[in-house]
C-alpha cells in the first residue's frame, strides 16, 4: 500500500453493499462512480464482482451497433495510477471484450498505468487496432512513445505495427473498383500520427527504422493491388508522378502518399546523417517494386551534390537501361540532371553508350510498338526510326538542356525542330484542366464586327482540330449570344441576315435577344418574327440526336429558343411584341404546336421517374410552343382591355384557342409534357375565355394522368383564386374520391408537396381570405376524404406560412383559429385521428396566436404518438411557461416520452427544460410541481443527471 | 421469463441476461429472506446469524426498491451521502 493510499479509509462490506443496492439504474452508477475517489474501493468492489460484466456491443435490427457506457470502467481508469496492480489485473480479464467502448477504456487505462503495467496491454491493443476498434485513437502513438522511452521496445513496436502497417481490405464494388487498404488508424489520424511514429521508430531501432517503413509501403502496394509480386510493374507513376512534392501529385492515395513522403524523407536523412549509401539504396531496391526504386533514385538525386558516395551509386543507376523506361523517367531525369554535369568524360561516354543503345526493347517489342504507332503511308522501318527518335527526344527533354552533355543539347534542338517541343517530358502523363467550349474569337472582338462581317464570319468559320479544348461552333455561339444581348436592337433589326446561317447561330441569336429583353434592352420585332416563322418550318423529325456536342445538328433547339423569345416578348415591357404583331407570333408558333418533339420514345426515356412533366415541358419543343402560344393570347386580351378594344384581340385569341383545341380533339396529344404546358397555361385560358375552357373540361381535366398533370400543374403554378378553384372543382372532387380509394395522382411538378396537399393549401388559403365559406362543400369534402398525412401537412404548412408572414390581418388569423378549432373538436369527439394535428407546432411557433389559445390545443396534439416538433417548440414553451406552468410541464413530459428517438428535437427540449421546470417549481401549483417531478425523473434516468443542478441554479437566479 | 431476467427487470429497469453484481446481491438477499419466511423442516436456523443477515438483506431489498420507485434525484441525494462515507479519509476528512 502506498503512502497516499494509507490515508484513505478501507471500505467496510456493509457500506459497499448499501451503495451497490442503490446502483440498479445506469445513471445512478454514473453519478456514483464518477465521484468515487477512494482507490481502496477497487479491490472491495472487485470482490463483489462489480467489474466482471463490462457491457457488450448490441447489434440493432438495422445492422447498426451501440454500447451502453461502463461507469465502473471509468472509475478504474481514474484509479489506474493510484492502484495500478489491481486495475491492471482486473482489466486483463476484460481484454477479450469485443465492445469498442470497453476497448477504448482499456487504451485509456494503459495510458494511465505505469509502463511496467501498461506493456502487457500492447498485444491486445494491437489486435484491437487491426480489428478497427481504435481507428480514431491517435493516443496509441503517445502510448507507444511512452513505452519506447521506458525501454519497452517490443511493446512499442507492437502498437506501431498495429496502427500503421497496411493490410488488404475489401474489394471495392463497381467498375474499376480496386481493393481498399486498411490500417489500424483511419486515414486522417494515420497521416497525423505517421511523423511521430517515424520518430519513435528511429528511437527504438535506429538502423532498422527505414526497413520497417519501406516494409509498410511495400505492404500498402501489395494490399492495394498496385503492385503484383513478380511483375515488376506498378501504377505509381500515374498516381504519384513525382516522388518529390509537386503539383502533379494529386494526393489520391492518401495512405500511399503519406508513406512515400515518410520513406523518402527518412532515406534522405539517413544518407545525409552518414549512413552507408549503398545500404540505404539496398533497403529500397530489395523488394523489386518500381515505386521503391523511384524513391531510391530520388534519394540519390537529392544527396549526390553533398555526398560522393551518393554520386557513385547514382551514376551506376544512370547506366541501368531498365531505369530509362518511362515509368522511372521523372526520378531518372532528376538524377541525371544532378549527376551528368559533374561526370567525367569517361562517365559521359559510358552513359552515352547506354543511351545510344536505347530504347531498350528486343526486336519483337520494338516492332510491336512501331506498328502500333505507324502513321498512314509509313513503312514499319520508318516507324521504328521515328519511335527511336521520339524516345530520345522525350528522355533528353526530361533531363533538359541544363543537365545534358553539350553534344546532346544540339541533338535535342534538332529533334525538337522535327517533332516539336515536348512540354512536361519528365512525366509519362500530365494532368491539366480546361473550361470550355472555346470560341475562335473573343467576345470583345466579335463586338467590334459590323453586321455584314459578323454574318460572313459565322457563315465561313470552320473548326480546325477536333480536340475538346479547341475552338468550336458551340464556343462561337456562346460568344455570339453575349454579343447579341448587348447589341439587341441592331441585330434584331438585321434578323433576316441570319436566315441562312446554321441552327447553332440562329439559336444563339434568339437566346441572346431573350437575355436582352430580361435586361430591359430594346428588340425590334418585325423582321425577327419573319425569321421566326422561317425557322419554325425547318424540318426536324424529333428523333434522338447523337454525336457532336459542339454544334446543333437539328433545328429544334433554335425553334425552342424562338418560342422562349416569343414567350419573353409577351411579358409586360417597353420592348415586348407590339399588339398588331402578335398575330405574326401566332404564325411563327403554329408549326411548332404540332412538332414531333417530344416523341413517345423521348418521353419514355427522359420523363417518368427521371424528369417530371413540367421540367420536361421546358426542354421539349411542342410544349414550349404551347406555353408561348397561350401567353400570346393572354397578352392580346390584356392589350385589348388596356385599349378598351375587344375586337383587337379576337383574331389572335380565336386562332390560339383553335390551335389548343387541335391538340385535344379529335385526337388528344398523349404527351404529359404537353399536359404540363397546358396546366401552366390553364389559368390564362380561363381568363382568356372561361366558357371555352369549361366546355373542354372533360378533355382537359380527364380522369387520367393527362388530366392529373394539367390540374396539379395549375394548382402548383398559380396563386389560390376562387375562380381557378371553381373551374378545377369537378376535377378536385374526382381526385379526392380517387385518393380515398387508394389511387395515386400524377404530379405535373414534383416537389416536396404532392397534388393533394397543394389542393388543401389552396382551400385553406381561400378560407383564410374568406373567399369560401367555412362550410364550403369542397373544403368539407377535403377534410373528409384526403389522407390523414395530407390533412396534417396542410394544417402544419398553414402554420408555417403564417409564421413567415408579416402583418397578417386579424380576420384571417381569426378564421384560421376557428377552422383549427373545428378540427380539434372533431379530434376530441373521436371523429378524426389526433395525428391530423401533427403539424400544430408550427402554429405554436408562428408567434401569431396567443399562448392561451394554442397551449391547451398543443397539449391535446402532443398526445398523438407520432407528434414530432422537430426542435421547434422549446423556446416558445419556455416563453409561455409562466402563463400556464402545469400545462407547459405536461407538454414537455409528453414530448420527452414520445421523442426518445429524436436526438435533434430532444436537444431543443432539454436546452429549455431547466427554465420550464424552474418556473413550474416556483409557481407553487401542485399540478405543475408534480409534472416537473416526473420530467426530472425522466431526464435523470435518461442520463441528464445535471438537470437537478441546472434547475436549482435557474430558481436561485430568478 | 426466468428468475434472473425478472430480477434484472426489477433491479436494472431492463432485461439483462448477463451477470450483474447488484442483481446478484438483490437475488441473494431475497433468498435469505425467503429462507426465513419458509423455514425448512430439517434445516437448522442459527438465530445469531439470522439477526445479522436478515436486516442486511432487508436493507438491500429496500435500497433496490427505493432506487427504482422514488424520484431519480432522491436516490442521487442518497448516493451523495454514501459517497461522503466512501471518500472519507482516516482522519475523517472528505475529498470534495
């Protein structure tokens, strides 16, 4: 017994049993063991078997795992330095645990134990590392260091091997998947701890540290499949182009890169520190891996200026034909640059002899390589000569003029003249980035062209080389679009000149003019609409386009841009399409209304689960034309009303309605993208001619996907309006009947709220603004037939909307409260499920309603099992607690009971619990105090043992 | 449900199949009480031993039940008293 222990009182068996009898609850154990300071209790508790059952890992049904805490273990760790013998003895018994939490505790205990007691834990800890239980435990490196400093070298080495030696993981799935590599520490901690590990290795085994490190790198290469033993080939020149730091190193192999850096630096340090160079190089070359060989070349290159021995060994490597291969080139060239300028004449001659004999391929391989690279019309012999010369050019370029003997400087110049300058020749492959497409002429230059020159340039320019980064028609079109947006008046007036240009440039013209209109720039429409009409009749059968992305191979993109321009021209603006010319816009759009795009095949491929009908309608021609056409009619009527001349719009409106009609009957267009365009225009059609629209409701709002898309798109794209809902109500009734039968409704615009919910949103908003009465038939039907989840979402969404709105008048708020009350009454009567009030927390949080109103309703709502306030209620509950302390405490209790598995929502409640509970206790209200007691018990048993102190502190403060 | 599971549910508040020192203490105490409640015909009763063990057993059972049934923080207060005793030094000082 140490002197320090002697001052503690030995526990008597009765006290130990009394304590144990109170420690059934896990949280009581936490409270007790976290504050137990007496080390003499270790043996006393051990005799009672307290440490015999550390918790085990529990695998949940979903495959995840969790572990209960082990407060007894925490106490052992704290006692480790006081009574190391008993603690070590007890923990040795728990080493077989598979629970990561317990394993972590064993590591922490080993950190706290004196080295003699800690060393035996190295073996199990190394095993835990290999099994991945301590992947984030950077402390193992500190433990290894402490053990090494105390002379426990073997134990220290065990830990380092467990933490840093790579081993094969699982085969990664998918195309090109390679094997994963595992280490005891995960990537970040591996990289963070490796420099310290190297330092410890050097301290523990000064001569063998490099060997160990190289063996780790070798293990990485084998485990990752980068190197196959016996093949003398690896891919390191691709993922690690340079052994020295370089921007071409992408860092894609985090473990491998970290190990290369460590091995490289230690190799250089060993040589500069006086270690025999041949020994060091032998350590690298022993495993035969190209990567290790490259590191050896790098070490020799770096150390040769200062070390004669490195120069001698390095020169021997320069004479090895195999190392002139491209896989070694970066490091070989670097070594040559360092040594050749210092070499004697004899040495240069010797090197020249090897170089001149290259490329070092046997006849068969040389013929194969030359054949593979043979140019059109070239003989095999000529190709061999060229192959050899290019090989020499690459190696000489890589070494560079500064490192070459004079006669090779001349040869390099001559080879460059024949084959061009080799950029980045020291790398077998070189990565660079590019952003395109590229225009052959800058936007600034294009701006300076007169119209005639511009048209001529667009007509005559042809792309040169087919590389992706080379100038393309698409690149030129983008520059043109920007220029058109800035010179819109001039170029729209000259639209006729574009008539014979390719579709890529015509599209750019229309798109640039759309941009100009959006920016308030002037557009001249007369000739433009003539061009539009001529573009509309260009042939395009709608079939799928494949091939070059550098130009438009069909006309539909230009036609769609034209429709979009006309749509833009119908918006109120100084430069929109003048009223008299709207009929010309109809002329231009008419051919497109029956365009082949989208074909059924296109819609099957890109629609469905891929793109919703509304999105597809924006990217296909026929719907784009329909959208623009309906807007033209609406604009015509608008202008006629402004000018109080109804006749002015008659021709345009009647032609538009006839064209729409033609898509509905006698044969209906089956396209859902077209339906979405009609849905987006539905409100305008009602406004343009309600009678005409109502006569065609059975065609427009049919009981199928087509009708669903029109109806749901109309609801999703228009603000609530009584007229719109009146016209839509037959469809809405039908939809409610269908969903009541469990059928689905197809959404035209897929977003977080489905068609049935959006219908509810419209109804609620109309009720709030008193546009429909409280007993409106459709509203009543909605709350009778819509699914429970939709009703709950509609009510919740309304609360959310009100919370986001400023200055909501009293009337709508009153009607919202009245309506909600009718639902609460139904819940109370059992006529509807309480889950209908699941979103009521938004109402409470909206700050638009008095707490006296929402608190009792919230108390009813929270009783529903699925009620989840998602962290939204804590603050408002605390703010309202003084008004109704018992009610708020009871709400808190229910939320905590039902929200056990909602960590975020629970956090919010626990943050505000001390304030709520302090108010409840201070209120003196018996119900409030009883509810607060229950909440305290709940929280304490859930591990929030500090809540008692927090509530006390709050009560004192307030 | 076997006796161990029943006892663990009562003592720990959850069903636990593994050994637990507090559950074992409770089970042993209950057994001691049961032995007195149902004395075996052929079993001798050592009254001195009984006078010592019975109150201890009762105390354990009482402690376990109180911890489960009373408010969490009442037991925390009790534990605080026990910790004062456990952390006492020979000279009577208590580490805070």
